[in-house]
């Protein structure tokens, strides 16, 4: 879906509070990835808990995939740039994530799932974002949606295409909406020198992750594989992204903070220690996904 629009003007743009370099790590059965949003940033970037980036042409870096593992208390958003990944879970959901597609899973009270490659060679590249659930929503039933690439709305401004995965941009409503956290998730493709302006509520936390090329935000350059945490100055009304001298691709992510306690133990994210202990007990006793 493509929409050509006239962009709104941001009058008081946010600047860069700080730049983050992700941490190389492994997860699942040895999948190599970069953890961009780490635990120490969870309160600053509330309601977002984690952002992982993965991208490799070496099958040995991804072939093990992510065998069965549990979650409780949050949502996972997986966005595939290249490759094929099969999802199966204890709620009976199954789907194949392919180029340009998204899988949105609400773990809620509990789910056990696997994410396994359906390729033995070639490039696999994408992202997984963890989005927190409000305390009153953490024990809701598990839910899952496959969003093929053709169901993700796109908008066009001169020199820019933006894929609206969640939220809305310049009147274009994305594939997903969430009332409490109001997440905005855009995959923005800019020609060299192109400019994109995105309005943002001043209370929302926001960050940009550049995965091709480089951007300038006011006076700060954000290079490839860097995350820029955007400042939250009073009366700010958005952000202005300017590509430098090469085509650039970046994720712009923003959301309304929950301002609730965050207690995490691995794949469980709750509000209290007692709730975490209950999650572990439920998993060990086979009742997590019951």
C-alpha cells in the first residue's frame, strides 16, 4: 500500500541525547546478534525493553535459530529485512516470516514459542523489539499476528519512503495500533540528502537506529549501526532526519511510557519480584501457557 503525502513541518525538533553502540552477543541456539537496547536503558526508553539487530550472510551465525522458549508480560515485534523464519507457539499459532514482513506476538500471561530459520544459506537480516505491557494487561491471553509485507502501509515524500509498521505518520495508519503504549515504528528509506520530518508527542520516548548509510539530527551525525536516543525537551513537536551523502535506512521508534516498575528475569517481564517467582514456578510446573 503506497500513499504520497505532503509532510507536516516540525517546528521544534528533538536533538540527540546520546549515541549508543550495540553489544555483540548470542541468543537462542547460538544466533549471533547485536543487542542495541539493553536492560540499563529500559527505564529511559520505557515502554521499550529490548532491541536486537541481526544481519549475516554466514549460515553458521543463524542456523541454530531459537528453539522452544517461554515469555510472559510483554510483546515481541519481529521485522525481517531478508530471510525466512518459522514461528510456532503453544497457543497453536504458526507463521512464516519472510522479506519485509512482521510478526507481532503478545506473550501476555504466557506462551512458549520457537523461531527457526527455513533456509540453509543466504542472508538473514532483521530486528526484534520487545514492547512492555501495562500491569493490567500482563496476564491477558497470548495473541499473535502475521503481517506480510504487502499489508504494511507505505507513505512517500520527496526522496523518502516510510513503512508504517505501527502507529501513524502524516495521516497514514500503520499495520498495528496499541492504545496504552501508542507505539510508533517506522522503517524509513531516504535518498542521499533527503529529509524526513516526523511529529512526536513531547511526552513519548523515542530513538533512531540507523542500519544503512548515515543521518544527521540537528547537529549530530548518527552513523550505521548506531542508536540515537532522542532528547525530550519541553514543547518539542517531532524529529527531523536528514540523510548524508548516501542512501540511508533507519528505524524510528517512539512510544508513551508506562511509568511502572520493571522487573525482568530472562524471558519474563513483570512488575514485582513475587510475580517473577510465580512466572518461573508456572513455567517449571508446566502451567505458564495453560
